[in-house]
C-alpha cells in the first residue's frame, strides 16, 4: 500500500481518459498555453505521460510562445547513471510546481570532468542550480568488513571527490548545489549486524550520507534525500538490478514520477513555491462523524478507538506543521458555535482554537471561504492546501480555485495523514527560530485585522497597536532569514531578484550597498522580520533600490511610509540626492504596481517588458506614522568627490 501511495503519486487526481487529446489541444492556441500545461501536470502522471507533456512544452517554446505563469529555471545535472528519460519527465514534473525547467546535462559518467573544466557545458551555461546525482554502484566503494581504518579512508575519499565537484561547480557558477544522499543496497553480508560493522556497504554508505549532510553541503546548498525516499518505498523495490545492468538506470523506472516530483519540489521551494497554510475541513476530516448531528460526545476522536485514533493522526500532523511555522485555518460548512465545540470541550482533541489562525465556519461555499482565508492572511491562493474528505468539495475547489492544492484522500482515514505528508506541499530549505514562530505571527495578525474591522478611526487603530520598527543592516545572525525572504517573497516584491545566502553574505561587506533587515513589534507581539531592502550606489548622488520586499501581513499599517522615511534619512546622511525605484512586473507582484507612485515617486522610464523606473528627491518628506523607530545599522561611506 505504501509503495503504491508513493509510486503512483496518489495524492494527485487521476489523469482524464482523454489526456492525450488534451495534450494535443494544448498547443492549438498558444495564448495561455503555460497555464494549460501546468494544469495537465497536476494529475498523477506516469513516465510516458510526463514525457508526452514535456513535448507539449517543447513545441510551445519552439514556437516562441510565452509559457507564463511558469517561471524559467536552468538546472545542471551531473550524474553517473543514464538519465535521459528522467530529464524529459523532470521538465513536466517541474511544471506541476510552476517551473519552466531547462536541463543541461553532462555526458554519461563525466561528473568530475564537467565540474572541474571551465569550458564544460555545465560551467559555460548560466545555471540556477546544479544537481549532483551520484549512484554508489558507479564509483569505488571498497567493502572491508571489520576494518575501521579502511572504512574511514573510503568515506574520506568520497568527501574529497564530492568537495572537488562542489568547488568546481561553485567556482564557475556560484549557484546552489543539490546533493543526493546514496540509497544503500538491500542486500547485506551480516544481516542486522551490517549497520554496526565498519567496512560493510551499509555502514560505509551511512558514513558517506552523514558526511554529505554535515560537511559537503554548504548552508546555501540543498539536500535531496534519496536514501530516505528509497527506504520509504523499500530498498528492494527502489533498486532494479536488471535495469541497472542493462541500462544503468539509477532506480527502477516505476519511480521516475516520484523522483522527478521530489526534485521539482526543491526547485519550486527555491523559487518560493512552497505552501504556507493548511486549511482543514472538520467533519470526517479532523474527527469521525458530524458534530451538528452527533454532538461532542458522539464524534470519534478518542484514544483506544481505531477510527478516533486515525483522526488524531491527522490532528497530530497538523499540530506538528503548525509548530514548524505552517499556518492552520478551518473551512467548514457549519454553524460557527457548533463547529468550535470540539475544540473547546472535547478532552481528546489535540488541536485547540489557539492553534487556528482563521476560523471560517458558515454555510457559504468553500471557494468563497478560501478566498476570505487568503485575504485575511494576506496570502495568495497558491499558498493554501485544503484537506477535505469530501470528493465533491475537492473537485469544486480544483475547478474554481486551481491555485489551491487539494490532495486526493483514500477511503481509510488512517492514511489521511500519510497522504498529506507524502504530497510534500510544505517543502523546506532551512528552518530557523523565526520559522517556528511564523504561525503565531499570522494568528496574531488575524486578530489585528479583526480589531481594525471593528475600529472606526484608522489613526486611532494604528496608534493603539503601539508599533516599534527596528532597522538593522544585514548581518550573520539574520543572513539565513534574509535569504529565505528574498527567495520566497513574490507578491510584495518590487523586482523579485533572488540572492543566495552566500550572495547575501557578500552584500554585508559591500561598501557600495546599503542594506536593511526590518523587524516590527506591536501590542500583539513580535511580527518577526517583515522586510528587506537593498540599495546600490549608482553614482555620487544616486541610490537605486535593487530590492524592496515586505511581508503582506503588515500591509495597511503605515510600514511602507516608515521605511521610506528611513531610506530618505539614511540617503541624506550619505550625501545622496535622489532615490531610483524599480518595478519589474511578474505574474504575482501586481499588488505593488503603484507602490512608488503611492509614495510620491515620479515615473522617469518605462521599458518594453513593463519594467518602470521611478525617482524621488531625498529632500522629500514621508508621511508620518505612529511607529517608534530603532536603528542598528551601518551606512554607506560617502562617495568620493
């Protein structure tokens, strides 16, 4: 059952019977072809269907058609197995996650040559990341049972080789590397003693994998945990000796869709595509039964009851997600007071009202409620995942709100939690103390919105928040969070330029850059880091705002004005006479189209791609807002005469 759940991508709906016809029809009219390709990619496609859809994408691009909203990404692939089919399938799998993927592959088993030669295609291409996909069977792995020194030497040689590959790639590309862990063989020499005995294949591969995690992958690199994936579906199933011997396929071909989906998740996460909010149905999703009919004592959500424990598994997973920063919301067709009763009164409920940021229980259709949840949280609809046991509701949301992720659920509620986890909607590239608090930030912000809706005096409402904003230069303490915001923020992001953690570190030392990481607190608590700004000196009198992004949860509170005031003040101190703002339109940042106009900038240039340039003299005065200011940053040295 588990193998089929993963191998068949069972959280995705089955493809329609006329999938082939829809593929052919996708390029009959090129307007909107990218959206049609993405929609077709959202089915549980087999390898042949993925390859077929990739050909549709190829035809569209060869015809010069735009494939928006898919965003471009160039991936280098260094592998010592045969990956031709994998690469073709990967292009379609990436479309599922909103990515227009182009792969640049080194020749078969040419990893070291391609990584180290500046003239290789990998190093001549302008890549966004490089996937280092190594299979242990194609490289030396001496088996020396009982010889600890030889085992350490083997791990050390792998460390040296992988470090050389990484350093070669980074020297020529300066992009993240995606390192795969090694899937060990299912065959053992000593049975259960293999893992303990130095020098066995299992022991050595465990050491190599630990070395990759701890020593090879730099903070800005990514990890593709193939070892964990293979063990999840079963090592004996993952490895196909016949297919390796005949074609050097690194894993059984039935797992091509699963592997490509996992690679695409990482790439999507790099481009800010991970979901942020889990929206929960209630009846027969969080508990067994119907609260309106069965009452608090009649629903099944108790320990000792197999059905009740199945639903507790869902709650346990939701609570764990909330504790790692995923926002929880409720959307239920119910009376509000009735829907809240189990959260308040049932002693076996793990989830309580304080865990839920937005609670929508009413008799409106779910599409409207999901829109309301997204608006309250200042999320795009593509940040939401809906968990609902009702297939009719799932079909409705997929049709009305295709941006929302809606996993298919099996008949057995015991598998709801596993299915949600397997779907990988909340792929993380890193985890910080601030991530842990994120769900609380959004919950508190929902309370702020409720207070604002009750207020009749906006100025009085803003004053009642007792806001304090802290401006600080980029530094090592905030570096990971700054990079995370730069790479995840899509809506309130004026240019959507992306910088790796290493590039952020370089900006900290760049005397021609003025940087800000911005935090906000108020009477409800700490909002965390809510904005990032990068200004670059263009000449003696000019700063260009290279990056200005902000969390949507603080919109409407005067923060933009406070930030502009600080930019103007810092620029004047540095002898700068004017600020140049840049707006580069994307599929998702239309909300800030008028940002600079609203702040008093004047438009000075408009490019054919829609990019606009705006100018403001630094003797301008920003609107005053009731926000206390703290400053903890360096300023640029004044430009030489």
